[in-house]
């Protein structure tokens, strides 16, 4: 009976092993970006029609692209975060339309983008706050 219990115990322990990975250093930080309504730029060419604004960002370096992760969020008025890309579906006065919010990351640069499905470009997006969370293993 003791051998049976010992065998069951070893089988349970052997199958419940979990490999966890730890890094010498993991850096996590976040940066808030504000795009003012007057600063949105219009892109209207063969790449599409949308509003955008670029920030130069030294944290988006080669090390971050090789060993890191970054995620963009809309910072709402109640301080909650909405992950991007984010699409708003609206019906107003019988018309259906959408707004899409996203961001693109390139080495040294982050671009926030707003696209309206009806390509109504006479109205710029409002002032908006964004948060980008950066994670990198060194």
C-alpha cells in the first residue's frame, strides 16, 4: 500500500511541474500623449483618407522592437482605458457611421490615427489623450 501511495504521489508531482521564465530585468512604464484638436493632420492620398498625428518617441528604439511590447489605449474622461484599435459604431438621424482609432509604431515614432467611414474631413477629431504601455526585457 505504501508503494502504491508513493507511486501516485510521484506521478502527481511529476505531472504538475510548471516552467516559469524569469528575466534579470523587466521594465514596464507608460507615457501619456495628448493630441490637440488643432494639431490633427489630414492624410488624403492613395494610402487613404484619415487624420493623424506623429510623436517622436525615443523609447521606441531597436531594443524595444526586438525585446519589447507596447500597447496603445485611449484615455477616457473618467480615466478608464480603451484598447486600440477601437471602432465606434453610431446611428444618428437614420445615418450609420463609424470612427476608428488606432496607432502605428515605428522605430523612434508613434502615430495616432482617426478614420471616419464616411470620409467626412471637414470636422477634425477633438483633443484626445492616449496612453502607451511599454514592456521590455533587458
